[in-house]
C-alpha cells in the first residue's frame, strides 16, 4: 500500500497547489481541487474528501497532472486526506484505472470505483470520536482555553452530537441524518477535525462485536384473503421491484428455515434496503438479526492436498511458465486443454512457484458459486494464503478481505471478474480460467473485459498471465497463432478417459414432443440410462415453464408491457408471467389481451416444463432442476451436492450446468435444442454455441463409465454443431476465423457499439441520428486518407446504422445503436475520442437520453 515516492512539500508561498481527483460520479471528466495551505500534498492513490456541489464525496488522487486552465480562485480545496502515507491504491492499480477510463471510454471516477471496496468510498462509513481538545472546548465553554479558536454554532452542534454518542463513537452516517439537519455536516466535521477537536476513522473490523445481519422471511399472512390482497396491492401496486422481492421471499419460504440474509437479497435487488421496510411494517415480511453467515469458503480447514506428479505435457508447460516467472517481466500464455486435462494442476504448481519467490497471484474464474470445487482445491493446497472473493460477501467482509490482501496476508486471490483489481502486492501470476467465458465482460457501468484488463495489468506491472480454456475465444486463439501468446497444449488427460460419443438428432427427422421437446430417441436413451442405475443431465438454455403464453386464435404472444422482449416466461410454480429483462411480474392472464380469446397455450419450452413432462413420461424417475429460478446461493450448492451423491436420476438445467461441475455418475447428456443460440443477431453466436455444446458435453462420462451425448437440433449441419460433435476445436476455429475475416469482425477487425436509450423514442432517434452522422463523417475522413484501398475490402473504418437495437425496448426505454467497425485499432480509437464529449446524459426529465459506448462488445443485443 505504500510507494517509494517521497511526499512532495506544499507549494511555494502565494502559489496554489492543485491536484486532479477522480470523483465517483458518472460525469466524464476529472475534477481539479486545490490543496489547502499547511496540508501536505496528498499522494497519488490516496482517498481525499472533496466537496462537489452540496455533497461531500470520497475521491482518489490521480497520478495525472492537474488541469491548470481553471482559475485558482475558482478551485475548491480538498477537505481531508484520508490515507496520508499509505495510499489506498497502489501504483499498478492506479495506472490500470487510468487505462480503463481511457480505453473503455468510461468516466474516470467510475473506473476508480472498480478498484475500491464500497465501504472505502463512502464518506459516512466512518466513526467520529472527540479528542481531548474537543472535550475541553465543549466542557470549558471557551474562556478558560488560552487563545485557541472557538467552535462556530454548527461546529458546536457537530461536537455535541459526537459527545452524545455512546462510547465507541458516532457513525458519520448518523451525523448526516440528524434532525434538525446540520447544513454541510461533513464539511463542518472536516473543519472540526482540522481544528483537532475530533478524529474520524474507518471503523476497525477487528474492533467490532459479534457481527449480525438482518434476515427476512415471508410471514404466514398469505395471499387469498381480501384484506391481505388489498394491502399487497396498496404497497406493491406501483413498485415492480417490491412485488418481485415479495415473490422471491414467498417462493423460498419453505426452503431451509426461510430466513434470507440481506446480502443475498441485495444481489438481485440493490434497493432492498428501501424496498423491505414497508413490507415489514405491513407484517407481510418478518425480520430478525442473526449472526453473519459464515463464509462458505472460509477457514481452509481441509489439509493441504499434495501436488500430483506432473504428466509430460504438464511438466513441459510448467517448465515454460516457470522460466517466464524466473525471467520476470511480462509474458502471456494460452494453456489449451479439454476439461480434465490437468490445467488446474498446472495453475496450482505454477502459483506454488510464484509463492516460493514471494510473489502473489490472482485466479479469475467465471462465477465462483458455480465452480466451488476450484476454490476448494486452492484452499486445500494453500490453506490460509487464499482469499476467495465471491458475490455473497457483505460489504464489511469484502473490506476485511481487501485489507488482508493489501497487507500481503492473503497473497492468493480467487474471484470473478472484479478480482482483477485486488490489491495483491508483488503480483507475479494472473490465471484466467475458462478465459472464453462471456461473464468476464461486465455488461453495465464500465464495460470492461477482465481478461483484457488482466493482460494490461500484467503488461504494466511485469507479470505472467495464463489464459486457460478447452475452447479459447477466437481473439485469444488468433493471438496465440500469431505468437503473441506462448501456446501450451494439454492433449491427453492424466487419468485417461475417452471423450464422449456425440450423436446428432435432427429435429426435422425425429419430431420432438411439443410438450417437453424430448424426441423418442432421447427418451429411450434416458430410460436405458436410468434403468442401468446411471445418471443423466438434460440441458436447455431457457428457464421457466415455457417461454411464453401464445394465443391460438390471434397468434399474439403475451409480451412484457415495458420491454419489446419476444416473450415473457410463464412460471408454473408461481402462476406468473415474468419478464427476464426488467423483472416485471404479473399474474398469468386468463384471456388474450389482444382478442379476448381464452385459447392461451404455452409456446416454447422451459426447464420447468421439461421437469414435469419427464415425470409423466418416465414414472418413478427422480428429477432435479437447476436454473436461476430454482437455485440461488446455498440451495444451488445443495442441489448440486445432492445430485452428485446420486439422490436423483436426472438433472434438468440451463447453462449454469455447463460450468466445471464434476458428476462421476453421469453417463448421458441430452441437449434439447443445440441450435437455440444460433438465431441471435450476434457475431459471436456460432462461437458461443460451439463453446456451450463442448462444455455441456464435457459433463458426460467423467467417472468410470464412458459417456454419451445426444444433441437435438434443427440446424444439424451448422459448422458450430458439426465441429462440436467431432470435438474439433481447430476445425471450428479455422472455419470461423475465415468467416470473420470476410466480414471484418473480431479478431480480424475491431468493434465498438454506440447505444442511445431513453424514455422518449423521438429524442432517442434524433440523438442517435446526430451521433451516426458524426461517425459516418469521421469514417469518410479516414477513407479519404486511404485512397488506394481496395473497394471490395473491409473498410478501414465504418459506422453502421443507426438501427433499433435487437431488443428495442427494455423497461420502457427505447434503444437504438450504431456499430463501429475498424480494420485497425488506431482509427477506431481516434473516432471514439472524438465522440467522447458527445456521450453521456443529454436533456432533462422524461426527454433525457443516455449515450454510451461498449468497446469490444460481447453481445449486440
Ligand atoms: P482441468 O483443470 O483441465 O479440468 P484438472 O487439473 O482438474 O483438469 O485435472 C483433472 C483431474 O485429473 C483431477 O481429478 C486431477 O486431480 C487429476 N490430475 C491432474 N493432473 C494430474 C497428474 N499429473 N497426475 C494424476 N492426476 C492428475
Ligand atoms: Zn388472441
Ligand atoms: Zn420487461
């Protein structure tokens, strides 16, 4: 946390010292503040308290020089240097944030916010206590104090409030909520601190008593009676979110003991803290305080598991990577090998080497909850050295972990994409496991790709990056081909297990049962498997009972009123229609909204419906279901464990099943609609389908018995499906790269998506047209500079559109977009920097529009 740079002295007399501060707001420019006289200049990476309008915020001092075009007397001074000699952000992380803001065209303050645990960015997460001098100015009332300044009225009120707080001090959050209000309470607090009357501290986690968390449960007050229905209508009528949270609690009322911790509710409902109290007051929801749930990955109690003797291929990979580590400096490698080929063992032994050299490591995984086994293996090998950052951590736990990591007490960090910002000192190795996984791309806020950020972090800081996958992304594959990544392959599994046989079942020949989507062929295979006492997995990339309710008289589909999504999902167990884009939930209608007919039928099939149909077709078969609706948090882990123990014959699930679970008893995998994703208007549709099929197929035959995969699909001739059936990654990559080259799509070209959204469709269209004219003009300037270009070739820079987004409306907001495509990065970067000042919010109220850029988009929906 410290840097070698000595702290610069204050400015010469009469000069104003200015610093550039990244303030956590969505405005796309840095803010310049002055350093008050007498305050040592804060170091880059330090958090400083700054005024912004009426607010007081926690910003971070940037390494960049401050803008000196602003007149000195216009500058506001920073209020406080919160970190002093130990800046919160180390130099490598600082520079990473600067790069992210630039490359992803993101507001600088938002980029910095990625790197700090939430609690460290809230000015009011501090605790204030009085100093002796503070007590004496209060107690003595003034005159007795020799010469010192006296508190002003507001300052006295602040000090009084602190004095009135119980022994451990006053949480600053309370200060800002005092009634009657103290104007600019935080500023006044800063003044009191500067005068030496009080101190503020980020509360010390160790110093806290037993930690508890609010838990919530749906009460017995059930639906159906008139009074309760009225109450619900009154409370949740206007708030979709509130209804949804009530639904969630209701659906889980009989699970475990029904108490759900706040931390779990806040993942799907960030506003849970305001949504819940009215429900509690109305007695629809009960609440209690319980000790914090212990971290499922905490402890590392299991004995360290000894390293395996590497196979020849593993030894060769380890030798190459070990040399790179010895040499120091940046190096990146692709470790390509099918599931079970021993990649994780290579990561473990490589990290052990880094530890011997005193270096730390970060391991990025797609989604911790889905890959508990990987985290467990690291914990088993390295015990106490491992910090697992997962989504169920409370803000407090996250801060604890962050501080342990920053102090070097947890040199190995495992986590999903945001773990790439972990403050690991002396970072030697970054592993990105399943590097092709789409979840490494953040799809909201700052749209960064954790794999690419990992490469940049290592490039700047001189570390080794290992990208592991059975089906590398084509970007990574192409770079390996060009020699930009060291290319390591694991071709044979250490415990030889043949790859499963894959049989394609053309749906045009074998008609699926409309109820369940199961063909007779798959049903027969299932029957045989179960009869033989083996297990099967059925995979469907959709959730819910069906994907929609369709009217058989007029053909209309019941759509979400706020989105243009093709359909809403009908959930049998809750008798509701739910929109998976915006969370809108409504009771399933009895009649068609367009023509009033009662002939509503279920169109499409979801996991829930397959589960029901299966129980009818194969009586006595024990079926479990796994998707985001059926499985959250602990329930997910317990469903997986139960299936692994053989307590069910068939597991029906969505793509959650494709991740690294290991089920020794599974010998059959059925994929109900292998070509489902191919129809999406997305340049990566083929790649995603190939990856998904390969990974799901990898679930078969991991135990003693050989496995078998049945893929049902209409488009059985599509290259993604044919190559997946043949386990032929190279064939697929070769075909797909040729196709991308023709179109100029990545990795042969570079994309950025400009999207405009807003409540007012006309405003959105007008703005996107202005941006498109600008972009098309810029593309023309570039074309004019390359007069010799082959007119047939992909242009150097092109702006395509504007067009309505494939999902034209989400949550009432209309969306339009422009696709920018460039043969080289340079012209695209230039155009983005020209566009940058025209992005962000525009207009006010209902006419407001938002324009943003998604650089290297993973999806164009
Ligand atoms: P991947 O990460 O590629 O899926 P793993 O590292 O998990 O592969 O290895 C698959 C299985 O093979 C694991 O059960 C692991 O313990 C075992 N294994 C890996 N390397 C060796 C080895 N050198 N000798 C024996 N078993 C090994
Ligand atoms: Zn109708
Ligand atoms: Zn919706």
